[in-house]
């Protein structure tokens, strides 16, 4: 059984969203690079950036979206990240809303991930983390 590292680490995530022409709400999911699970754009803190700006940068790098990021987190979820060493790292992820203004034609990880625009309720069914599922359901309510 893999050992866990004792300290918690923090990441920032973006929940990219937009309104459809009928007024309905859509959120953007992407696949993770290793396991191909549906997730939201997230990453480790970027030096010199506040957590919400770091989340916005991850959204561009991983999903090619840019827009207005919320100053306050929508919520937090936790997951266990498998490290290359075989250990497991417990991670706390602050999630910031990102109102998408533009979807770029090219972005750094465009060939490494898939993207899916879907309803918050459908997104909640596709992600694995129970706290992220609850956050998506609340966002769609």
C-alpha cells in the first residue's frame, strides 16, 4: 500500500462557465492527462500569482479558455494525487468561477486533453470527487 505524505498541499482550479443562447448554464470539463478522467482545470500555485489568477492561467493552459475569474472561491474539494514516487499526496483545491469570454483556437495542452461543455448536473455525474460533484450541483442550482 502506498504511503501518504503528511502535509496537505493546495491547488487552484477554475470552473469555466458560459450561458447558452437559451439562457442555460454550461460548464467545461477536461480530461486529465494520465487517467483520462473528467476534471476541471487545476494546478499547483504559480509563483507571483494570487490563487484565482493561478486558476485562470491553468484554464488557459489546459483548456484554452480566457475570461473573468472570481475573486472569491466557489468552494473547495479534496483528492488524493498519486505522485511519480508511488506515494499519495492529499490535496485541497480551491475552485474559482471563470466566466468564459473567449475560447482560443490553440493553447499549450490542446493535444493532451479532451474538452466537454455540459450542464453542471451532467458534469457532476462525470467527475469522481464527491465534493466536486456537490460543488457542481450547487453551481447549477
